[in-house]
């Protein structure tokens, strides 16, 4: 890369703070090392209590570029905060596949989603003493049909200064076709961006970080994510240390430790410098 090229500012966001103590510990360490500059908090997670919030705030105080967002959660195996929320499966949010299917077939109740998103924003504000800097969604639920309108309305109502995450990439079509999961996110995000513009809610200009979690070489993936990220783009990551709580709640385990190992190492620092990328 030409040394005269301007630096790109990238937002590197660690999702799932609050899902387990091990994930929280890894994220806080990366924040303090200034290897990430955003984290999304899952307020319905079992490790999102006051102590974990306090230690996160202490870590962010040592990283002036880091922001804290809300990770809206509407899929299993987590419980809703609102008593009337439907659909449920065994008292829990439905699995991702059923949530996506219900949204595509327009079988969701946007009013219930609006109330649940507002409740999760309120829970964030109660624990942090302020609204989130931004709002995104666990398993990208915020971009689903029927969800997106209610999600955006709730954010504008309860966190009007926050921006939101869209999940569309800025890459040539030929490159995008090789990743079915990311391509689906591209398609759904096009509608989400249109809704956000109409609602007057800000969003990130580009997104990267989606993959199937079976590829062990996270360094190669990160280089690809950086190649597709313009100035102001957002890259999602899922670093963490595996513990019993995580194993009970989420199938993504060992790959979290591989992500942490790369992000905390010298190779990532050198990659950022070589690509003239700054986390700021």
C-alpha cells in the first residue's frame, strides 16, 4: 500500500459482551490494549450485571476511542424482558431460523418487537446511566423484515442520538457472491438502509466480519475484511475465552479464542499499520 495514502478510520466492534464472563474478560482486555474500539452489550445475557458493567466502563475509560452499544437480542436461548412478547418457544425467544422464517412470511408483531427493543434500551440505560452510543442486533435480527421498522422506531424514540448497524458490504459483486451468508445480509441490509434513511437514523457506511465460523485462519479473514472496508466502515468480531456459560448458550466457542489470539497479537498490530488503518 502506498505510504502517502490517507489513513482509514475503522470501527472494530466485539459483539456479545454479557453472554459469559470469559467473553467479557477477553473483550475488556482488547479494549485496554486498544485493539478494538467498540463493544455491543447483550443486556439479556447472564453476564451483564452491574459488576460486569462496572469493569467494562473502567476498561473503556482507558481507551478514549471506544464506544459501547446495545446488542438487541430477539433469538434463543435468551428470555425477553417484556412479559407479553410473542412468539416464544419454551419461554425463550425463537431460534434464529424460526425468527427469520416468521419475519419473511410476515408473521411477527411489530408492536411487540418495538416494546421489547425499548425495554432493552431502558435496561442498558439503567445499568450504564445513559443511552447506548449505537444499537445493533444479535444474529443480525435488526435487519429482518418486520423487525427493522420496529427496531428503528424504538431507537429513534428511546435513544435518538444513537446510530445503528447495517450489514451490507462495499465489495465488487463477484467477491460477494462467494459468501452466501454475507450475501443474504447484503440483500436484507438494502431494505434496512432505506428504512433508516426514511426514519432519519444514522448508520455505518459499510460492514464486514460475517463468516461461517469454521475457518481457523482469522488473520486471513481480517485482511479480507480490511480490504473491503472504506473510511468509517465497521468490522464485527467475536473474541472470547471459552467457559461453561458460553458452552451452554452458544455454538461459537473455540473460534472466539482464535479471534482473541489474533487480535491481541503483534500480527494484527502490524496488519493495521501496513493497511494504514487506525481504530479511532
